[in-house]
C-alpha cells in the first residue's frame, strides 16, 4: 500500500537582490514600481558594449563576519544572507540534522572568484593565488556553506540548470519533503555574475538590452520595444517543511508548494521550445491535481528578450488562455539567472499572502504578438474570490524548463 505524499509547506523566505536586502524591502520596492537597475561605473566596465546591471548595493560585511567574507565567493555570501533571513522567519526550527537538507541552485557559482584568481595568476604568479580559490569557485559552494552554517546533514544539493536552477531546487526540495526523506529543507537559487566576461558573452549573442543611457527603463518584459534582458545578481531562499513537522512545533505557514515539474526540451542549447514550455506547465498542474482555472495568476519567466517573451506568451496562452493575470518582476530586478525562479517563488508567496500582485515594469505598449493579460499597474489588487494559487515559470539555456505551483497558507 502506497503511503500518501506529505504536504510541503513554506515557513520562511529570504532574499537579497538589487531591490533590497530582505523580503520586506523587496516587496515594498516592487509594489512601489521601483527599479534596481543602475549604470556600471567600475573600471572593468568602461569598454563593455553594455554598462548596466542589477547590483546588490548592500555592504555584505555588515551581514557576514570577516572570515566568511574572506572564504566565500560573493555567490556564497548572498546565499547565506538570504538563508539566514528565511531561517529566522521560520523560527530557527529544531530539527534532526539527518532530516534537514539544503538544495540551492546556481547557474555559474563562484565564477567571479574564478575570473579574479585567474587574473591574479597571470599578473602576479601562482604564489599570489588565494588558498581559498578552489572552495570559492565551486558551484556547490552556496549549498555547502548554508548546510555548514545551519547544521544540515541530510544532503546539500546543487541543481545546475542555468536560469532554471533556483526553481528546480524548490521542486527537488518539495520532493524530499513529500517522499518523507526530509522534514525541513532550505531551497532556492543564487548567482553573482555581474562581471565583464558574462556581460560580454551575453552581449555577443545580443541577449542584453543596450539601453545603457536609460538603465531603469531597460528591462521591459512583454513590451513591444524590448531589446534584451538586464543582467543582475542576488539570492532567494525558502524554508520548506512537512506540514506535520510545522504543525507539531506551532509554526506559521506562508504557503505551500502544491506541485512542480522539470523537463528538458532536447531541442537546442539556446533556443526555447514553446511546446515543452506548455508541457512543463501542464505537468506542474497535474502534479498539483489542478486545472488551469485553479491558477489565479502566473509569474512568467519573461526576461525581456524579443523572441523568448513572445514564445513564452504563446505557451501561457495555450495553457491558461488570455485572461489569467500575468506578471514578470524582471523589469524591476533584472535577471538573477539561477536566482530568478526562486525570487519569483518568493514574490508569488507574498502575492498570495497579501492579495496584491506587482505589475510588469516598463510595459509602454504590449507586444501585439503577446496575447496575454499582462499586469502593468504597479500594484494589481487580486479580486476577491480569485483562485488562491500561482504558477512560476523558469527556463534556461540547455532546454531546461521548470514550473512551480504555489498555494497560500
């Protein structure tokens, strides 16, 4: 006889991104219609074809010890700050370490340290390379540091699925809870790749907006005049628990991961397949035992690329029709790469909690090829009686497709 799957509830959330150092700051900035995109004034950016990005402006040394700052790549630092916020909100639950896991995805991990130390090697020789180089550049570094900091011994996993990494981490975490393999899992995504190499690479394939003279209006999901995404950095994390574990300790729940799906297009290393985007959304609904009408709104991946937004719009329309409210907060934050899907999950949980949905920034004229109900006002009040569930899309190079279904508390 099969044991019924356990319910995975959310008891804590955390983030640090270009809009703020906490969920509260981020939420207020989103509802206020603010942008975290700024010009790049660093020396290394002077010759770049694109000189804007979404940067975390907080002084991380105010959140982390000198030892942590020295030993970690910025990617690990951001993940740890977000994880500590989420853990504190969850009430720092007592949990058997063997039944406590971490799943934090990243597209590029410690690439910043890789570039920095390679330059040190070339300019100053091998004896000047940091002894922390190897552990700083590891893609699994953020998950490892969070597991060490909080004492999780039930596994520290790192999905590496490009811009779908953070969303896939939450799917994996929910599966650990539902299967009974863990009682508590910290899950999310992070990237800190605002550097000359990554910007140059994306610019070479014409994926980035070139509006360097107008940073705050550069990212324009679904707008007819969009010309590419804006690179950003940041982390977002959720604490998942089995409903039984949360109830036993009297924890307040913020929502639940009702379902999720992960697919691979097997099509092209860069180009998306809208058929598989439709497929992953339907599979996520199936896993949650829901119909399209059960979804109150969609947080689209919608990075602001000319082709990507149009294809995703067609896929969303095919599954949900043209009436479901759709938003993408990348106009506010830029594209956090591996952290994007996890931040979208945090946004959806806040929308379910408050009944308010942040609008899609910088949509001046909706692309006529996007037949969707794209929310454009800075704060959209969800109607009373709306379906209390939201869907998150996250797609990545390599044909990675992930969809998450989240419900309210």
